[in-house]
C-alpha cells in the first residue's frame, strides 16, 4: 500500500492559494520544489511568495488537505489527481491553479477539439490546414490519374487489336458486317478520347496543387 497527499499553499500576503498533490513522504519535500520554482522563475505564484510592508520576505505555508492510499503507482496517480481536482473546485475563486488536475476522457477529447479549432483559426493553423488539404487532394488525384492512365492504355491496346482484326476481315473479304464493327471501334475510341481529356484535367489540377504546396512549404 502506498500513499499520497493533497496540500494547499496559503500566504498572509494574499487571499489566493495553490492546491497540489504529491507522493513525497513529507510535505516539506514538496514545498522545497515550490521554493526552487519560485526562485528560478519557473512558475508564477501570484503573490504567495514575496515581501510584506516592512520588506520582510514571506514564504507561503503548506498544509495537508487530504491523504490518499492505493495499491499501485497508477492507481495512486488517478486517485490523487481526482482528489486534488475536488479541492481545487472547493477553492475555485481563490485557487491560482489554471490547469485541471484531473481530466476525464470526455473533457480531454473536448479540450483537444477546442485547441485544434483555436489553432486552425490562426495564420499558422490555416496554413497547416491548407497544406494538409493539398496533400490529401494530391494523393487522391494521383491515384485517380494512375487508374485512368492504366484504363486508357489497356483500351487503346485493345482497340488497336480490334482495328487490325477489322482490316484483316475487310482485306480478305470474309463475310462480316464491316460497318457495325468499324462503328463499334469508333464509339469505343470516342469514349477513350473523353477519358483521356478527363485524365489531362486531372494532371493539370495535380500540377497546380503540387506547385501551390511547394510554394507554401518554401515560405519562411
């Protein structure tokens, strides 16, 4: 069985407080890390550390709010953050904690969605979104163009064979409806020609997207 503590930092300099949690055996050990963070400027304690009216340096006091026990480190972390969040909610108006200690999967999903939305509304986000859209369109167009090219090549090869067969029948004078065979070949050639135009349009658009992506990627 292992244990952890939820604590609070308070100071006579301000009504504000800080709520935290730790797995250290003693709160004094955790307080030392706060002292180091304050002196290095790593964290803004919003007046919990500072000087009083007489110029005397004042440090906050650390007090125990709750204690949690668990059978594993993973379970302890989950219980500690949950209990810490409960106390943060109690001191909501005074607590300087801005980041939630405990986040449910639903809250995490929502936060990610909101963060993504905020990012994509910025110039950098819009640029990133456009690049992603271009890459997706390029991939899609390339696949479509490759498929069309393969179909066109196969159709032209078959049409050449059919035309050779038609010419053979015509030359040898074998009984056959030459007009029907020839018209059928022309109809299929017309369909292939339209498919070729569609293929060229795909290539033109693909080249335009590739050029735009290259220009966006080279911008400083």
